């Protein structure tokens, strides 16, 4: 159970947080001063600190600096009244994770706390390689004795002590984020921040502000300066997941950071120097995206310094027994083993979701197990197609769409047959992506605005 410490000289604030977090499965400690907070951090493990800026004795800013010197991996969220926003923003430069204004917006505050706890876990839960032993007891471990995994361990060991750019490739669920954290934990930056950003999960219009921050007035709603992840991660490691989904405009700005080690906040003209190590990951073929004009060739060249490819589980099935044993130790309570028939069932499966799917299958089986040994009745497997088939279908759709668009240009675009074919391909792409427009646009090889316009024209925006 994670521990959150509230640092504020007002008792009412302590009581409010104790009530707010009572249902969140966390332990809450309270301190009335910076001095008391530092003393409590010496006595026990703290996962997250929420601290007021203005207190008697040590100020919040002074306390923050001492905390980051002694406990660099503990995220600190600064609490501020409207009149002290500038001080809170200044504290971000000293390593604060984020700041929140009083009076609090409860949903926003809860989301911020959960995000900070997840970042804290990733920074502090060490990812060990098999040669280190005991990974499952002291943190997480990367599992596998296959030749492909042995090469990956070797490459991690070679690249971790350096500051080299690392590009991780592989299908979803192969463990790219785990490898990124292993590199971080074995690097000379392991006592500095590790911040992950999923480029596909953040809307295009927000990704740049998340990365670079912004100045007051940079856009509608930018009422205060905000420090981005690049500044927060000074001296540490920034993990950019799903880099293939980054918009071209943002790619150009990222390239400048990699070349010059400087950037500007949105709406600003101050050049900010940054010392950050980048690890990036993608499940897409960046070379193909470059050919299609959807990824910058110069950025690809910058990223492709040291490449580590994680093979899909179907190509290293000899590791499945080891993975099952590992997950049983992690999730097992009453369950002690697995029958030969159940293991054979797992070995025969194609694992479209890779290691993540296997982990979910074992966790579900342990929860629903009928005895101390898993048998085939406890195993529920997915019947969805493998990524190989999905990618082939996506390419087929893209080829058809390009042909349709070209025919439309040649023949004036007014033929009913072409329109019906185009509508059907768009409908298929939306069905394939389960209504996710960004993914459907990528499948079709068009941008999202073009897709939206065509959905509206064909009435698919109301009934896709």
C-alpha cells in the first residue's frame, strides 16, 4: 500500500485529505512543517508528498530542495493558493512533480495523485535482468532464456551506462516499457527522474504543451506559465512511448531538442538548456512511415542510434514455462503450479497480445482457479487475430484507399461506385479500430481531419 504524506500547517487540510483519500487504498501521514516532514521521511518510506508552499519555519520551496537532494525519486506535488502561483511554478524548476491550486478541483487532484503514484512506482520498482537474480522479490524482472532474450540482456548491459539514444521496437505487449525502465535503473541517471509519456494517449493539441510547457497567454486557457516534462526531467530519463504517433509538427520540435539540447516553451522566446536522456519506443514500422511521409527521416536517423527489437512471444515460445512460473509467483496465493495439459494449451496459442496477454491470462486463472494446480478449465484464451494478420489487413485497406482516391481524382470523384467503395473501406477501418478515429485514419493512411470530413459526408459520424 503506497504512503502519501500531507505537509501543511493547517490541521483542517490534514483532515480534508484523510477523508478524500480514505477510499483510495493508500496510507496517509501528516506533517505540520517542513522540518517534521523531513524527519518522517528519514524514518520510513514515502511514495508521494503533497506540500503547501507557505509554512512556518522551512518554506515549502526550501523543504522541496532538501527533499530532492535526499530523496530524488519521491514525487512532490506543491499546493498553492491563487496568490502564490508564481512560487509554485518556480518550485517546478527545483524538481516538483506538479502543482495544484486551492481550492482544489477534486477529480483533477485525484487524477494527479494517481499519476504521481504510478510515476513513483516506476522510478522505485527496480527492473532486474535474470543474471541479477531475485528480481521478482525486489522489483520486476525481465524473463526469458531464449537466444533472442539473451541478446537483449547483452544490449541492455552495453547501452545502460551510456547516454546513447535508444529506440525500442516490437509489437504491443512485448515489454518495451519494462526494458526502458531496466536501462534507466542500470544507468548513471538512476537517481534522477524517469518520466514516461505515451504519445498516442495524449491528444495532438496537448502533446506539445505536455512536453515543452507554455507561457501565460500562449493560447486560450493558458492563464499561468506551466513547466513541461522536459524541464521536470532535467538530468533524468524521458521515455517517449508510441513515438510513431507523434504529429509531424511536434517531431520537428523534438528534432531540435535532440540536436541543440535546447527548446522554447509554447508562446515563449527564451531558449532553455536541457540535459535529458531519451528512450523511445514504437510498435510501428518507422521506415514505412518515413516512406509515406508520416515520420521525419532526419528524426528517424537521430532516434535510430541503438536499436533493441523485442520479439513477439510466438517467436520465443520456449520462454512461456518460465514466464508462467514467474507470474504464478507474483499472482499466486493458493495456486502452486500448472498441469501439463494447461501448459500445452498455452504453448499452442499464438499470443496476439504477447507477454501482456499471457500475464492477464495467468492472473485471471489464479483468481478463478478451482484447485492449487491450474488445469485447462482455468485457462481462457483470446480468439482475436495476431498482429501479423491485423497489419496485413491494415496495409490492404491502405492500398485500396489510395487506389480509390487516385481513381476519384482521375475520374472527377463523382462516380457512385467509387463513393460506395470508399464508404465501405472507411466503415471497415472504423470497425477494425472499434471506433477509434485516430487508429482508423492510420489504417487508411489518411489524416484524422480527412477521415472526419469523409465520415460526415457518408453519414458514418452518426452510425459508424
